[in-house]
C-alpha cells in the first residue's frame, strides 16, 4: 500500500501474522502516534528508553524501525482537518503493532472519541490493563504490594457502542414512542436514550482471551465483574456466557467456586484455574480491602473502564498505568491517561504510563529481555527517588526531575 503522508522506513521489515501468531523480524516496523497535549513529551522520552533497552538486550542484533502515523491534532494539521485519517487505520492493519500517546476528545459534542473509533474500527476488542505496584511508588494503601491484577475490559460494545439519542430529537422521540407504546416500558418523558448491547460473541471472545492469558501465565483465578443483579440480560448474560466458555472450552483446566467448596474442600487444586464472579459495586470495596482475592478480571466495557482507573489509583495513579487494545492479532498499546493539556510541552509529566505500555508491547512481540530491562531500570530509578512532579509531591526526600531527565536516569540504570 502507498501512503500520502506516512513514510515507511526502508530499514525495517513488516511483522506478519500466520494462524493468529506473530512472526517478528529482527528489525520490525512498529507504529507510533505521538498524541496531543503531553503526548510529544512522554513519547520522545519513552522511545529513547525502549531503543536503549533493545540495544542493551540484543547488542545491536535487533532494532525497532519506528514508523510515525498520525491521529488527533497533528493529523488535523497534516491532513486538512482530518483528525483520524483513513491511511493511519490502513497502516495499523498492514503493520499490526503500534503504540500511541493520548488523544483529545471533546466532552458532550464535537467528533467521536478517537480512542473509541480506533478500538471499534480495528476491532481491538480487548482492553488489557495490568495493575501492580512498583516498590517506592507512592500509594494510599498500607500494602500496595498485594495488588497484582490484570483487567480484561471488553472494548467494542456496551454503552460504548454509540447507540445514543439526545433528548427531544426526532430520533429519541421515535425510540421513546416505540418503547412506551409497543414494549410497555415506563420512564420519564423527554429522556436522553442510550442503548447497551452486549452480545454472546463479544463477551465470549473477550473472556476467552482472559482465560488464555491466565492459563499461559499460571494465574490463579479469573473473576467476571458484572451488574447482573440489575441488568440481567446484558451484564448478567456476560457472566453466564463466561461460565459457558469456561465449561465448554476450558472444562478440564477450570473450576467454579461452587466446585472449589463442594469437591475440593475450599483448597484450589494445582493446575486448575478458579472461575469466580462478583457484582460490580462490591468489587470496588473488595479490590481495596482484599486485593489478593483478585488476579485476572474480565469485565464489560463500562465496568472495566471505571475499575481500571480506580485500581490504578491504588498503586500510583494513571500517570504510570499501562494499557493495550488488542484484537485477534492487531495491537495498539497506549498511555491510559489523557492529554493533560495544562502540562503540554513543559517536559514535566510522568512518562510511566506510555513507557510501561511499551513494556507490554515488547512482551507482545516476544522481546522479553528488553521488556524486563525497561521494567527493572524504571523500578531502580523510582527506588533511587528520582521522579517526576506527580510522585515527588507524595514522596519524602525525592528529587523532582523533568520528563526527559527521568528518561536519562532510566537509561543510565538499564
Ligand atoms: P488527563 O489528561 O488524564 O489528566 C487528568 C490529570 O491526571 C492531570 O491533570 C494530572 O493530574 C494527571 N495526569 C495525567 N497524565 C499524567 C502524567 N503522565 N503524569 C502525571 N500526572 C498525569 O484527564 P482529563 O484532563 O480528564 O482529559 C484531558 C483530555 O484527554 C480530554 O480531551 C480527554 O478526552 C482525553 N483523554 C484521552 C485518553 C486517551 O487518549 N486514551 C484517555 C483519557 C482522556 P494533576 O493535575 O493532579 O497533576
């Protein structure tokens, strides 16, 4: 494919996919989107660190060939007002793996969220957010080291499907009339209306991915987070479809909590993954008070969104929480915070979120040595109390540094 504004690096090779498995050359072309606001600061810093880690881990035998693609304000400037150019999507389809900085989304109008568009148009159906504590990171918990969960959030349906009608519009009035007159529904007149579709297909493929991850990594349990006591046919169904996948596809390696007590006296047998479910509201309390009860969590879109940020706050906040959006093979890794416009171009904020998303990306392409090197150097830098403003204000005796200085400190510790 030829691109109008994107330059394909001549030094790299394309990652290919066969039967769902990635084939990664030694000089893979990886995509990057700079992002708006603080995006340029954190991406520049992080790319320096990833490149240095790859160099260190493989002595020059492997190297990332970066290819910039555009979305957000930078795209609008380049493509005559188009915030989400079709060729950026085409590039992700062609080159498979990339990482992005945060993108601006106006609230209550304007264009569709670029992040949501990216996930839906590329069918990146699993939003994966690992949350664990790194020693030295300020936390409101007494035992943040007990938090170690990986959240699998469904990314394409639920109230994010975009089926929503503004109160008083002909569309809302039509839906309201149908619901009231033909379905016997009761609600206040002149309401805004949102539809929450949750499908067996969408739920099962997300939950299947969570199971595969949990089994591959030797995790102990997968918990379905749902509000099925109230929303029976959407969130309740999500949970039921989850148990169906467990029984039908992973029956020999999973047990339910009922089986745990009835057949194993409450002691989890080796080699079996425990499948649990919890109602969404109590999850927030239990995650805070008894974090060790959770390991991998599978959740519908909105629940997963709330929970990921809440759990991230327990171990250092969104400034360092990493994330990935993954489909059957395509993957876009991303900073989970927004563009923090008040800090744009000040070389001030924490690059941790996008940096650790890059660690997930290195793991995804199988470059584990480089991934571990970044993680270890990041941990050592924080243990040495060299931190950006957000941590410095919560740590005694810390040395506050700029984003770029933090990157240099991490590179020195690789
Ligand atoms: P935000 O950009 O995440 O910023 C909220 C606050 O979080 C900041 O003021 C700052 O806190 C802290 N923060 C964020 N990133 C940080 C970092 N790297 N290091 C240290 N602290 C950091 O949220 P927002 O202000 O609600 O949203 C701004 C824009 O971003 C909106 O247009 C929104 O739609 C968009 N957004 C994009 C994404 C995405 O691209 N994935 C996600 C969320 C929001 P303090 O003020 O306490 O220092």
